[in-house]
C-alpha cells in the first residue's frame, strides 16, 4: 500500500512539473496578454457650477501601460430620464468632451468610460451637477399712462421683462412707489403680454417716485432707475347756475343757486353786472340772495366765476331781465253786473313787457292762454241761472300777477206772459181794441213789451205796450167791417230772453145804426153832407171864373176843381 501511494504521489508531482515546465517555456517564447483595464486617474469639470447657458467641459486623464487606451466616452443622465452619450476627444493622455447647455434646475449625472486596445474597460465614479441661473431678468419695456396725470386720475404703469430660453423664467414684477411719505409695493398683473398695475390718485402737487423690480425663479432681481411725476390739475372748475337760465326774468327778492366743484378750488364769486353778490372758497352748492329791486328794470348780466390753485379758470355768463312792474289785466266785455244768456263773448286783454300768459276762470272753468288779447265764447246754457264771478289773471315771466274781476248774472229763463185779453171782445167797424197782458220776470227784468198785429193777408205791425196798474197795454187801431185781426204779445228781458204769447184774433163786426143817422138808400148822413159841400164848392168856383172872364178880356181862364 505504501508503494502504491508513493507511486501515485510521484506521478502527480511529475505531471505538475511537466505542466509548469511547459508553461514557463511558452511564457519565455510569447509575452503574457493585457488583462488590466485603463486607469482613469482624474476627471475635471468646467465650470464647476454651470448656468443654463453654459456647456460643461469634462476632462479626463486616462492611461494604459500595456495595450493603450482605445477610446473614452462620457455617458450622461438628465433629470434621471434622458440619456446622452458623448465621445471624448484625445490630446495625449487627456480626453475631453462637452455636455451641451441644459435648462435651469436640471440635474445632470455623468460617468467617464474608457476602453483599452485589449478590450478592457474602466469607468470613473459618478459625477453630478445642477444647472444654475445667476443672471437677473432684463426689463425691456416700461410706460406710464398718462404722462402728466391729474389729481383725479390713476396712473397705469405697463412693463415687461425677458429671460433667455433655458433660464429660470420670470417669476413676478413689482412696483414700488413713494408719495413723499412712505414706499408702497404692489404686485403687477400679467395679461399675457405685459405686466400692469395702477398707482392710485393723489392730491394736486404730489410728487410720486416709482421703480419696477423683476424677479426670476432663481431669485435674481432686476431693478429700474427711479421714475417720477408730479400730479397736475388740467381741469377747470365745474360751475353752474342751477335755477336760472339765459333769458330768465326776475322780480323782487330771489335766491340764486349755484354749484362749484373743484378739488383744488381757490375762490369763486357771483356778480350782477359789476356788483359782487357773493364770494367763497369752498366747493359745493350755494344759495346767494339777490334783491332785484336794487336794480333797474331791464337787461342785466349775471356772472359766475371760479379759479383753482393751478390757475384753471371757469366762467359762466347769462343774461337776465329784471321786471318789477306789474302787468295789467282787463275784462273789456261784458261789463260788471251784466245779465247774460245764451253764448256770451268775453273780451279780455293783458299788457306787459315780459308777458307770459293769462288765466281765465269762471264757474268751474279754467283756461290758460299765451296771448295778450283773447275772445272767449261762454255758453251760459250749460250753467244754472245765478251770479258768477269771472276772474282774469295776467302773469308775466317774472311771476308778477294782476287781476280783474266782473260779477255777471246768468239768466236763461224767458219772461212768462199770462192773461192776455182785449176789449172789446167783438169790436165793430172803426172801433179800436185795447190789448192787455200780465208778465212775470224774476231775472234780469223786462226790457220791452211789444204788441204785434195785422189784418189777415197784410203785413205785421207792432206797437210798444206800456205798464198800467200791473198790466201791459196797447191799442190796435180800428178796422173795417169783416176784417180779421190776429195779434200776439212779445216780451224781451235784459238778458236777451224773449217770450211770445199765443196768437189771438178777432173779427170786426158791422156797426149798428143809430137813430137819425140812417140817411137815404142806406147812405150814411155824414157822406151825404160831404157830397153837398163838394157840390157847393164846385158851383162857387164856376161862378167866380165867369165873373172874372167878364171883367178882363184876353185873360186866361182857370178852373179849379176840388174833390174830396
């Protein structure tokens, strides 16, 4: 057993010896292979704290003592997502590459990889940097509107600022302004194009200073120079005479209401011609007394003036007329205490240099006319009988008034004719007839009573009736036998009302003969007497003519005949 073990050990040692001899013999004939990777001795970065606009220069010192460095590469990761592989350039044992610019706040990690010619690879440690932004924004635009603001105007400030593409970007713009007491900061609003804000109104004369700050997201700030403006007042005072117009007509003591508005009012005054009525230095509405009786009737100039601290001036002028003379008013017709009936014409008249209107009132009627002379037709039949007062009022433009009044009595009731009678009831030839009537009139009174009569077929005749013992009487003359006489009584009162009696008639009868008056052949004796007288006259005339003919020859004979 021991021999066998020793033999086995010997064989094993022999084999090992042969193998080692073979190895060392081959090594002596051929160099050993390069199994060591390159050495990345140092990695540098410039700049060490890059900004958004910087390319990062990576420099690596790489050596390989055997096969030599074949190539080097920078592999990057941006924000843990994007991968970027950049081949490095060689200058001796130095290798370099550029990582392109990255946006602000990007985190870049990178590793340098090296490979030798034997295929061995090496890599550096992981390096990282974060992209910074150390540049402030650029304020590219600023404008103030308006350039010279008034005390009642706000000021709009418009601005804009820019940042490069990869920069942190604009965060906000603010405006700081000082009104002489303290600085106030306001944030500007972005409308998609510009940043805007408003400086509030300030009193006249205030000096305002302001500046704009632009902030980016990296905390950088850009600040403009200080701008300034002084609050002006380009507006004249606002003034108005409120209760009077150009052409107003004034009378007696009145109040003039005026208004003056201005935040910087210095003083104001109201004048009538050259007379100062009031002065004041406050804004608002004021009432100024004006006694027009201190001025002559006629045209005057009323002036309101105001000036402010900026010497802006305002002036209002109106022309007014002073009229303290009362108008005249007259009711020409009807007269006072007149009795009226039917449609009555009222003639009215007014006079005034500044006439405005006339007002007419009677009963429940009221009319206004803008003429100085007018004729109004009043229908009294629409009113009850009685006493009425008519009032005419004349009004001028100054408010002066004058009145005229008349009292009239409306009487639309006609007289009443009763008890018409005549005597004799049956008159005879050549006999007069006395007509009698009773008349009642409770209104304006009886004016005339007339008896109208005619023989049938003839024209009407009339005669006035007279009052006798309460009866109105008149006489119808005598008519021939068989004549038919018609008659009636007409009565008029002072209001013009007319009453008529019913129409009556009678027939003239034959006269009865008296003893000694029958005559011959029915001819009355007085006719016979007239015939005898006529015959005697003719005979006497004839005898006279014959006598004259005998005494004078050649004379002309006249024959005068008289007939009845």
